[in-house]
């Protein structure tokens, strides 16, 4: 039971900070926050995402490129140009590394307004940091796992962020329904949204990229949006005026 609870907690905490901080805040500037709170979210994102932590700066660039070049050869991750899920994930990883290491020139429009803490990212986005978390997860399982099959969950812990991204970037561009006719293949992959905290409403998001509530229709509940409104009331963030 401890292992299952740990897995669920890691899944949803990692996903929450990815969708709230790296996606809705960094990539799309759906709300603003002070520099102090921004750095708090940098640190907490690293703690909960562990070995799969992604720099909000690089994530923002990648995601903005995805919107600008969706389903074209310049898209960092598209099932239309990658023969399978793992090829797409590897290509995205290469894009991420090249941007992080400054190996490719990025147009200024993709970098504008992104949160930056380069010193922090240079420390935590390294192999030794990721290795530490891999060892920590493994040690936790050694102490608390009671069945052999539980160890099969470890690779998901190691690559939690890419795993979340792959569900949307691959499946939500291949399966689901559309509320809006777009120039790309983004769809709403509703059956799995209880696992994705609103992220599976991908067709809606590609239509209204600055809308903090990813749900549109009455049955499309985005569980992160009420948290955003709560943070706004608590003055942790400031929602942008419509």
C-alpha cells in the first residue's frame, strides 16, 4: 500500500507542477507571480519531479515551438513525423538538450518573458542530480516494496515528466474528439484526463492557448483551474485580466 500511495503522490504532484508552473505559467504566461514565488516554484518543481525535472525556460521554448509549428517537420514532438512513441520522445529529449546547452539558435519570440534561474538549472539539470533521484526512488522501493511487480513502476518514476508529455503529445494528436477545427491534429483525449489534470483537453488548448481553464464543455472539468483561482485569491499569483 505504501508503494501505491507513493506512486500516486509522485504522479500527481509531478504532473501538477508541470501543468501549473512549466506549462501554464512558463510557456503561456497565463498568470504572473513575484520573483520570490517563482523561485519557490522552481525549487518545489525540482523536488517533486526529481529525476525528470525540466527547466521551465527550456520547457517554455519547446512548448511554444510546438504551438507555432504543430504537426510540421519543425515541431519538436509530432506523431505525424515520428514513426513511434519512443522515437518522438528521443527527438524531444535531443531538442531539450540542444536548447539547454545552447547548441541551436532560438528566435527571440520563443524566449520572451520566460522565467529564468540559470544558476539553479545548471546545478539540478545534470546527470548526477538525476542519478541521485534514481537511487532515492530505488532505495524507497527496496525498503517498502512487498511484491516483485512493484519494481516495474520504477522506470515511470525515473521518467515521469517525459511519460506525462508523451501521453498528450502522442496520443492526444492521434485519438479523441474535436471541439474546434484546427490546422493541426490536436484532440481532446477525455478518457484519460483523470490521469492528466486537464492536460488531455488538447484541442481546446490549441484553440485558446492563453486560457487558464482547459475545459470548455460542461463535462470537461479542469481540476487545476480551481487551484489557480485559489492561488489568485491567496495573492500567490495574479491571473491575467480577460
